[in-house]
């Protein structure tokens, strides 16, 4: 069984802001089908590609405050793989570049464990290396 010692993190420049607890990506590559008087489905026009995601972080330390500051200031950030030790990750690198936070949703205080906060985000660039 592989030992997974890597995780996704939020980075601004070379500084790690927070590890990510949960990451839910959504890729959208819309196409519009073109029809003519003579035939249906003669081609298509590709619309702009969009990539949005939701990330959750535990509300411990200053991570939620730091991410909220990024949202309020409109600061761009990157999502990157942080490898603590080992070489068993599926990708050599993965990076979602020029990300912005579009909305934030802190959770209620919980009795067990730490509360978390969810952030809806968009990325203007995606790069990965297998």
C-alpha cells in the first residue's frame, strides 16, 4: 500500500498559507453546435474553458483569516502539491495558477474537532506534470 505523504496547499508566491482539507474541482469546456439550412450538426464553436473549485480548510490558527484576506483584497494565489516526504505521488507536480476566491462560507462551531470554512474559487491557469 502506498504511503501518501502529500497534500494540496494554498500558496502565495513561495509562502504556504494553508493546507487544504477538501478539494472539489469543476471543469467546464462548453461547445455550441452549428447547424445549417442543408444539415444539422455541421460543426461546433468551442467556448472559453473555465475551471472552478471549492476548497475547505480547518478553522485553526490563522488559515481562514489569511484566506479571507486574500478574498477581500482580490489577491491571486496558487494551489500546489506539498510533498512532506516520499516519492509515491501520482504527479511530479500539479499547480492551479492565478486562483481567486469568489465567495466564502465559514461553518458553525462544532462540539467535536475543529470547524472548517469553505471557499469557492476560480483558476485562470492549470498545469500538471506526470
